[in-house]
């Protein structure tokens, strides 16, 4: 299981967000460059359709692959009340022939994206991961070098933390608490529940940049 | 492979283990277990399987508990994954496990060799086969160790004959290159050997 919230931020404020995250997390950022391929089952395969995501980490000298299945969200009155999405997730590291494997099983490529940006991973009541990326689409199949932004000027911020049935409420509390620190710069909410851009983001970003002595180009 | 008219029993397995211990002087080194799972595609329309593979094989090896291997024999493809991959396939519900075969028994150390002798038991618990896995520890090159392993197998056949075991062992010789595997031996080679072993066992049972 994992807890997850998402939000969007204007690219011009990403540097300020990075300064804020650096101060809060106390760990260095890591580069993100992931080629994400979303595969869906062919027309006759499976009693119900299924979807799987293949993630190729291009930030390392040798690309490595992970396969990920995102399951259903927790439901019920309790789930409605919390501001964090809790969902099942299964992941596995896999060999580099995973794409050929799933094609052979009867899966088809639905869409692909190149996600570029940075990530902070740290412990704060839970093992929290904050990823800030721009989503880019490829004009030709698998052409990661020719990717262009899907939403120029806007980047996605995602906060996730692994959870189990026994401890998800503590993890939810840890994630919610952390989100409050980022409130001046961005709204974070359940995926699919868009809250838009924070009106005070520009002022907050300017404050962060002047406090850090950094200059926005 | 049991002789014609002979039923495979655990007694034969016990005798094979005793060959390793008494005749060859093997030191018992614990138990082992490998599981093979045959998956079939779940189809919305049973009659329209199209290009879908009829069979997907999953292998959980005795000494690679954190890994799982998927084989598509028709495509000569082997995929290495974490053990969580089994749970992932279960979530997808596109391929469902139909038959599970457990290989389990004892392992022995004989000098530079590690030998595993065990039974092949499906979930129905009827003994289907007896198999043996021989590992030559000093070398990782398949070509360089080929002669040594063949010599070991010849010694084993002689030992088994002297013991009047009601059957004989058949050497499994998969084509690793078909799966894109190199000369350097890896757990993926072992997974391919189990898949090939099962193909031979099922062909023998049919005959």
C-alpha cells in the first residue's frame, strides 16, 4: 500500500520549492529521468482489463527497469474524510526484456511519458518521497531524446509514502503534516482532485529565493 | 525415469539419496525446495485465444528466495524479477496459475559438487518424478565445466546401476542460447533447466 498526494506548481517557482524541500528534508536531491510506459491488456485478455506501468530509470549510468501495478484506492467513510489517497501498489525490479515480455503476454502500449526532475527521499514520521517532475511526450515511439513538455510551464509534485494496513493512519498523518509546510507554494490533494495553483505561490517563492540569497534566472 | 511397469515411489527416492550418501560419501547439507507454476491466459472469449501464449511458466528457485523467473518457452524468453512479481501477476488477473509443481528433497556436499536429490510433486500430491541437480562449485563457465559434469553423471549412472534402482536418470540438456543466455552460469540458467526438465518429464509420462 502507499499514501499519495499530488499538486501542480509553475516551473518558475520550482527552484524556490527545491530550496524549501532542501531545508525541510535535510538530504540532497536526486535526479529523476524516467521513461514511463503504460501498457494495457489486449481486447480478449483477462476477464477484466488490466494495466501495468513499466518504468525505465535513465538517470543512472545503466538503465534499470521496474514494473508497477497501481491498485484500487481504499474506500469507505473513513477514506472520504482523509485528504490523502491510500491505495494498493505492487512493484518489482525486472530485467531489461520486460517490455518484450509484456508484449508477448498480449499487452499493448497505451501511452508513454518521459518524466524529468528531482526527488527527495527522507524519514519524517514515515519514509516520504517528494518528486517534482515535468511530464514530456515523445513525438515518435520510444524517442526520449526528442521529448517535449506536455504542459509547458507547469510541473507535477507528488508525495508518496509506503504504508501497511496496520500503520496507514500514522503514515497519512505524517504525509498530511508535511504537506502543511508546502502550503504557501502549492495545494496538495488526492490524485484526480485538482486544486490548481496557489495564489500566494509567487510571493512565497520570492520570499524563499531572497532568504536563500538565490537568484531566479 | 522408472523402468517399464514400475510405479514411482518415495522408496526409489530414498534409495537414490542413499546412493549419494553411502556410495558417493555425500554429506547431507539441508533441504531444498523449488516451485514451478504453470499459468494460462484468462480469456473473455475462450475460443479466441489468438496470438496469446498458451503457457507461462513461473519459477521460484530454492536458493534465490528474493527473485522470481518467468519463462515463455514459445518466445524463448526468460524474465528475472523480484519475488513480488508473483503478487503483481496475481493483481493483473490476466494470467492465472493452473498447476503448481513442487520439487523438494535433500541437498548434499560431495567435495567440489553440490547435489540436490528430490521428488517432483504436483498439488495432487501424487509423485510425478525424481530429479537431481548437480552443481560444480569452482567454475561458472558452462563450457569449461561440461566434461566434469558429464563425468560425474557417468559415475552416478554406474552407482545407480549397481544399486539396482528400478529406473535410470536422463540428462537434461537445454539450449541456453535460445533464451539469450551466455556461457557464464546464472540462476536464469537454472530456471531454464527446470522448464526443460518438466517438458521432458511430461513427454515421458505421456509415452
